């Protein structure tokens, strides 16, 4: 009962209640642009408004936890790393089927898209799973189900989850600063292709080319 179903005028998805952070975590694309969000758990239903904060880069959104709800996930940043081949379970509400669990493995521990390292899994993830929990076989939360790749928009065994450590780092930033703090480097980088290395006579075969410095 820590995974909830989220309904908006535009559709539905999943969410995860994190008690020690006093929030419900889901994906930004599940709730973005909606002023009213209906959250349904096993034994409760709440209408929440507005969404506390959204993080476009990581596709995350956060809603305030209802005061009357006590069952929630107790999670913290883990020192353990997720490894390829590790067995996992994805929990959510795919295609409107409430509280569904599917099992698979971690296909790749870090799959980078848009400067974010996602956990790639082969567990069946479909529309409606977004925002739900990804857990290991010990029940430890390791990620938030976020996206799929499939020619028809359905599951073909390629799904992605935001790692829970990243989620909690974003939450801590929000509590401390009211926004996500990200480092900035005042340079413009360009890939040091073999052709560029030859033209510029660069001896090092690794790294990036600094193209512009911003002061």
C-alpha cells in the first residue's frame, strides 16, 4: 500500500509514498499541467492540489503526503550499487490494472539519456506504470519507473527507472533550497573526434574539446 494510483484529467499513472520525506513521488509527465490530482491507495482516496514541485531534467514530480495516511516507504540513500543481471520487480498500475507487479532483471545499471543515468530493466512496464516503484527481491526500493521504448508505445522489454538515490538527492535539495541545485561549468564542450584531434594535433585520445569559455 505504499504505491498509489494517480488520476488526472489527462490520464493516469503511479506514485510512491515516502513517509520520512512527507511526499508522494511520481513522474512529471504524469501530473504536469494538471491543477487537480486524485491519489488512490488501497484504503484511501485524496484529491491533492497543487503539485509541490517538478523537475523536468529527471522527469520527477512531488506531491504533499496526506496527513491522515501512515503507511509509507521508509527509504534512504544506499551505498549499494545496482548491477546488471540483478532481479527486480516493477510495481504500478499498467493500463489501469491496479497494483500490478512484474518481474525481470536489470539489463544495464546505467543507461544515459539527456545527462541522466537510468536503470534499464526488462520487466514489463506499460503506460500507467510511470511513477511506480522498482524494488529488488528483498523489497528495497531502487528506482522510480519512468519510461519505455517500444514501437507501439507498449512493453517490448526495454524500460527505464530513475535511481532512488537520485530521487532522494532531488528531494533533499527541494527541502533545503526550494529548488534543485545543479553545478554549472562555464565552458562549451565539443566532442574531440578523430578528425579534430588530427587537425589540432591533440596527443590525448580521451576527453572533450573546450570550444568556448563563458565568464
